[in-house]
C-alpha cells in the first residue's frame, strides 16, 4: 500500500517537475515567472489532439508535431508579448503572462469547446510493471523516465551547446553577455521555446491520465511552482527533487489524513519554504553585482 | 576614414555631464592610452563605445560606420572587443566555456537551427570548440581547459579573458585596467601580448590604465581626460610632462591659469 502511494507520488511528481522545469528555465534566463506556462501546454496538447482526432495522424507523429508547435509557441509569446515589455518593471511582464493565461484559455474554449475529451496514451493497455513487488502502471513509469530524460537533456544542452552557454551567460549578467557578443534576444526566445517544450511534454503526459479539457493544467502549474520553490528554482535537479517530494507527500497526506488536504499541502509547502528558506533546498542565492 | 573616430561626444546623466565634447581617433595598429583621475569619464567613454551607455550627443564611427545607437552585441559583432576588469564571466564557466562564449562570430545559423539543434548548428559549434581549444593552447593554458575559471590563478583568468575577446576577431580592443592585481611578471607577459596584437595583427587598442609606467612604455599616444574633457592628447613622454596633466592628477592649479 505505502509502496504504491510512494511510486504513484513519484509519477505525479514527475509531471509537476516537467512544468517546474519549464518555469525554472524561463525564470532563470529572463527573471519572469510565466503564469501562462500551463495554458500554453494545454493549447499544444489540444493541437496534438486535433492532429490525432481530426487529421488521423499516428500518436508519435501528432505528438512530435505538437511539441514542435509548443517550442514555436513559446518563442512567439516571448517575441510578441514579452519582448515589448523588456526594460520595464518585471511586474508588467508577470501581469502580461497572467493575462495571456486567460486569453489562451478562452481561445482554446472557442476552438475546442469546454467539454472533456479523451486523449489516448500509447501505453494505455500495457500491463503494469512490478517495482519491488508493487504493480505500477506503465505510463507512471514512463512519466518518471520522460521527466528524467528531459532534465538530463536540458542539463547537457546548457553544459555543452553554444546556445546553452549563451543561456547561462545571459541568465547571470545580461550586459556582460552582450558585451561578449551574445545576442541575448535569442537567448530569451530560446529559453521560452525550451520552456514551451518541457510544458508541452507535460501536457501530453497529463492528458491521458486525467481528461483533456481547457482547465487541466491549472492545478499542475501551481504544483510545478510549489515543487520548484521547494527544491530551488535555480537548480534543475532541485526542481525535480522538490516536485517528487511534493508528489509523494501529497499522496501520503491524501491517503492517511484526508484526500482534500492533499491540495492544501501544496500551498503550505509554498508558504513554508518561502518563509524559511526562500532559495529552496538545493537552490543558490543569486548575488546581484552592482 | 579608417579607425575608431570619436567626435564631439557628450554624455549627460541628468544634470551631470560625465563626458563633454570629447574627440579623438584611435588608429589600427596603435595603442592609445586613456588616462585621467577617478571620475574623469574614462569608463563612461568605454561604455559608450561598447553601447552600454547611449551618448547624449556626438558620434562614434568605426571605419566611417556609426556605432552610437547600435545594441551592444551588434557593436561587438562589428569588431569592438571588450576585455573585462573582472574576468570571471559566469559562475561555473570553465576556461574553455569562456573562450567558446566569445565564438559568436563563427556561428551563422538561424534561431530555428538553434532551437532544433540542426546539423548546421552542431557542425559550427564543433568548429568553434576546436578553435577555442587551439586558442587556449596558444596562450599555454591548454591544461586549464576544463577547470572552473574561478579556481584559476588571477593572471591566468586575465589571459583567458583576453583570448576570449580575440575569438571574435575584433578590429579594436577596449581594455579597462587590464593589469590591476597582476604581478610584474604577469604584467610583462600581458604587455608583450598586447604589443604582438598591435604589431602582428594590426589591432587598434584603447587602454584605460592607472599604471603610468605601463602607459609610458606601451602606448603610442595618450589621451588625458579630466572632468569629462580632453585636456591633453600626445605621445606619452609629452603627456606625462604636461603641466595641466600634473595639475589634474595632483590637484594643483596650473601656473599659467
């Protein structure tokens, strides 16, 4: 029983982590918490749904195209919505993302309606795997694996590619990066594109587990945030760990205390961490050079 | 008109005029020293050339092309290199990372190729990495390639940052107090490197420096700023004997004023 709860919590936490990573990449490079990240993921998941349902594409083709869309969507949002606000107070950009959140939700409602749809999973009918004698649905295992792969991929990209180098430089000191010759506009766009990708992956993984509807990402956004804050948004592994801990705690508290308390836990964690250790468990304090 | 020509440049911050009507031309293949007491406007002037600070009036032309008003990375791409006073660019960057960061001129792929890591992007990045390793080898620091910049000796960090600025094949190099904190041997090594860049590569160098001995033996000409104005512009020996310059440094009123 408890093994099941823990593994189920890890699977849910992996989904939070994908959203958390999307948020963390964007915050690290551009200092903006993107409150539209969830709705952007929801829209790209609906794009996958339309490609599957209306255009009859196979699952992998539809999802690959939708993830390409998720990247471009992130870049487009950065260029069209955020870029004109650069140089102003960060709060303007934050409010813009909140507005975008509502706009995307309404547009998705107009296009796809507010009823729930069923989004298939390629692993839906697979038999469960047994981990330490505990039966675990294959798609839960896949969630954990995909989240790990995404973090590893992003870590390698930041470490070894020139784009990653530019992202790291931009995230620490934009003026210095530009003096070196790094076009930081591109770094910003890239960070939003990567964020869009991680969010989009979360969307197509969440949709089969819940139902696909326009409000499916709302709770996930807050949980990705809370888990990220818990682990420390400045560290991708911190985000991953924080979200896993949150997923497991939520499951345990839901089972042993009260199911409705699971959600409240998210906010308790958020407030407690921000009060006691704002940089998160694995986060680093960012020093601003003057 | 070849060279880096600064004409009637003025920078005002609110009511304060940090740079007033400054004009001089830095020529390729020469080292121009920019000296003056603290607050004279030297750093503001460098920041203007780099595009960090927008001038209030005047022009900055590189071979006849206006730079004032361009964004920083465009100015860098046009061939204005900057060497930093504090060379640890980014926490966690290795020496090799630092040099790769300077390789933007080698990379010509578009945003889409970057986003989706297309082969063109990967090939160009591999070439840039190769060139960065060769540059580290050339300054004798190949062994430091994978070491964290913050853990390198200070003198090595300075050399790595100088090499980093050269990766972009600049035409002019701006250096802000390059030898501060270096020992005599390291100063000699850096001076030799700058001379070689001037004589072999034909680079133009603008050097902000407080070390007068270095200015005297390294610079071909010296511009002296005081309170935002040019008060002298001559060969170093003449400038360092100039009464107005001594007055600005020592705070005495010139005898003939």
